[in-house]
């Protein structure tokens, strides 16, 4: 029997109930479970099988992106759909980069949710046996996530962002409630570039490696990974920055090596 179990993760109970009712209209074979936080969701996914997880993006403790990455590790065949009221091109691009299976901008027609869930369930059903994943990408994605999670745990910071040099967020670990990830990423990258140009003006011709911003409540430390990516660390202003700098520099070095090794092992474009 095809698995048509759907898990809805949203701290807005009204939205969860609305989605639950809508999806149950698809037929009695659809079983819909709701939880209000990522921790409960992870606990369920570790014990039970779900064809689809629909998660809100902005939640306490973990973002929907964080949860999606955990789901990928625990249950690779589960389809993950991200929904958000904070839709942006950067967030949509991030969901595509991570290979999520659907994206919903709130408010959305319930019929749209039904169609996306039916397609996701069908995709799960058709994977007999599941196709081989593209070489390296899932392993690389998971390795990057684990490295960022380790950095957050070791340094005790609020969140870690992996962003492109032009300001697009690629991966986020930690708590982001209260600020817009896309805007923070864009500003960090712009300020990093401006600081690098300033360093050149005063005669520093080497690669600019890091920048630091102090605030009343939170500080932000940014460090270059490979001239294409940046690590941005958001941490409490009362926290001493020394340990943050130490762990971030080591993580940036490890990440650069990881990406370099992955690039070296990837086949050339026309290689058989």
C-alpha cells in the first residue's frame, strides 16, 4: 500500500487545521498529522514514515530550512515542501539549491496545496526502486550542513549563515526568528566587499579574510571561505568574540577543503 502520510509543521494552529482538513478531502487513504514545532516533527520522523512533510519557514528554534535538512538525513525518500509568508527570490533560490520538493507563498489556494501533495506522493510512490542520487551532491550537502551545525554548537552562537559573495543565502543553521535572512545576507556581503575595497585603498593587497560588526544586542562576524562564499555568524553581544573567531576560521578552512575536494572529484562536463 502506498504511503500517503503527510506531516504538517506550523506553529500557527489555525493554518495547520485548515491544511489538515483540505488534505483529508483528497481521500481516506491520506493520513494527515500536525505538530507545532520542529523538535516534535523530528521526533516523529525518527519513529514513523511520512511521504510528505510540509513545514513553515519561520518557526522558533529551527527554521523550515533547518528542518528540511534534518528530514533529508533521517528520511531521504520523504518529500519536503516549504511554505512561508516571507517569500523572496533568495529564499526560493535557496529551496531550489537544497533540492526541496515544493515551495508555497502564503497566502495560497488550498487547491494548490492539494496538487503539490498529490504530485509529491506520486513521486514517492514511483520510486521503486529509488533512483540513484546525483554524484556527490547529497553527500556534499549533508557534509556542509554537519560542518555548520558543529560550528554553531562549538561556538554557542545564535545562527550560522553560508552565503555567496554576492549576498545569496545558501544554508542556514540556528535561530533566525526576528530578522530576514535574505536581507542580512545581502548586507553582510555588501559590507564585506566594501571593507575589502577599503583594505586595498590602504595598501593591503592580500585577500581580505574577515569583517566584524558590533551591535547593541547582536554582533556579526563574517569570514571568507574561498573568495566565492562567506560564513556569517550572528551571536549575542555579551558573548566574547574570541572563541567565535577561532571556531569560524577553522570551519571556513575545513569548508574550503571540502568544497575543493568535491570539485576535484566531480567529472568534467564532457567526461563519460
